[in-house]
C-alpha cells in the first residue's frame, strides 16, 4: 500500500513537472539567450569592454527599475500589458485552429473606431454606456475578423496574406476617416471628438484603468473555453487534424471562421479600452504595434491563454523600461526591438535553444510550431 502511494506520489510530481515546468524551459532559455546576445552587441559596439559592461548593467537595471520598482513605472507596465494580453489572445485562438492571425493590429484599429463613434454620438447612462461601447467595438472587430476567416474557409485563401493586407486597409481607412469625416473641428488637433464621460472606463490609480482586469478575466475565460468546453475541443481538433475533425462530424471550416471572429472581437476590445481608459479620443496614427508584438507574446506563451498574462507583462515591461535603458545607459531604444526580435526567433525555432543548451525534446515536442496541416 505504501509502495503504491509512493508510486502515485512520484507520478503526481512527474505530472506537475511535465505539465507546468517543462513547457517553461524553452521560453526561459530564449529570454536568457536573447539577453546574452544583446549584451554582447552592446559590449562590442562600446568604446571599450569595460564601458560596454557598464552600459549593460545600467541598461538592464534601468529596465527593471523603470518598469517595476517605481510606482508610476509599474502602473505604466500594467497599462501596456492590458492590450498585449487581448491582442495575444487574438493570435493564440486561431493558432489552436491551425491558423496564423497576423491581423490583430487591423482588428484593434477597427474596434477602436467603431467603439469611439458609439462613445461620441450615443447618449446612455454611465453604467450602461461603457459596456455598449465595448460591445460595438467587439462587433466591429468580429466583422473584420470574419473576412479572412470566410476567405480561408470557402476559398482556401491564405490567412497570413489576407490578414496582412487587411491591416493596411484598416489602418489607412481609420486614419482617413479621422482626418476627413470624424475630425474634431478644432484645427490644432487631428483626432475625433472626445468620447462622452459616461463612456469612459474608470481609472483605479494613476493611468491604470479597469481594462487590465478585464483583459486578465478574458485570458481566464479563453483558457476555459479552449480546454474545458466542447466548443474549444472542436476548435483544437480542427487545428490538430481537420480531416479527423471532419470524420468526427466537426465542420472544421466553420471553426476557421469562428476562430477569426473571436480573435477579431478580442483585438477590438484592446483597441477601444485604450480609448476609454487613456486617450479619450481616437487620434490619427493610433496604431501602436500591439498587434505585431502579440505574435511574439503568444509564441513565448506557447499559445496558452494563462501563460499569455506573464508573457504580456514581460513585453509590457520592455515597452516601458526601454526609455530608462536609453536614458541611463545612453543606448538606442532600438536595442529593445532587437531583444524582442531575438525572443521571437528562439521561441519560433526551439531546436536552436535545445541545441545550444543540449536540452532533449520529448517526442510530442518535436512537432513544428505551426500546425503543418494548415500550411503548404
């Protein structure tokens, strides 16, 4: 009996290690390797090795201090994390359906536009108005996500090309409408009128608004949807093997569309909450690159909605701490962009990390990052 309990205890520990600790190996080593490479670049380009090492120490400490240790820095990091969580979910959910959504930036823009118009021109009570604004934004993002989903499902048109092109269309369309149709009459500004006070999201402290907690709640709901519901099972089965899904009675083409519609709604929610919680208006050139950073965040998190929360926090810290790196170490803020790109490189090609650190992959980890059934 005692022996059986010991075996069961070992299996429980092994299960915990395999389920929670092993998936962290490649992301953590990817971040570590990226830090080392960036440090080497800084040292090589400095006037002397000693000066380079000093810049590395000051720059890295500047990121930590500016993003987490200062009260205003921590608040700004959480504010930057909110849209990253939602746009990363917009990348992760289609990924589980075997699709690659590069269009989160365009969906983010369309959601911001639709929600802002409702916030400006509709009069509603204070409690109802913010929710209606978010729903309007989500509807706009869903429509924008429906387009590439439909093209993929019924015309087999490649979703990567479609979503990239739709990004350009959305950004140009929103900028054009802000400049020429919905522009604030004040000639000194190129933005819409401010949304009504009843449509704003309340701020908790400083710039931190309720959008952060909404984003975290959406990540938890996305995890539950994917792994605890029959709909999520159908979506994941579609991504793993659409032929098997079709044989089992799952209409996988519908899930292509559904996954993009859900993704569009999530990215749109990120866009409108930036307006409701921060800017209060929709300015021209509102695009902030969250939809593109979301690709790296989602891959770093292994497309797990719960892991997206800390991964978004890391990238949010890099956005805020990058300024401190530039000030304290006298380095270009583009160093942060190099760091983010290296993380994406190593996470997207995990065999590089495993080869460097001689980490053996399990058989089920040897599959490609992108489900091969939906490519080629």
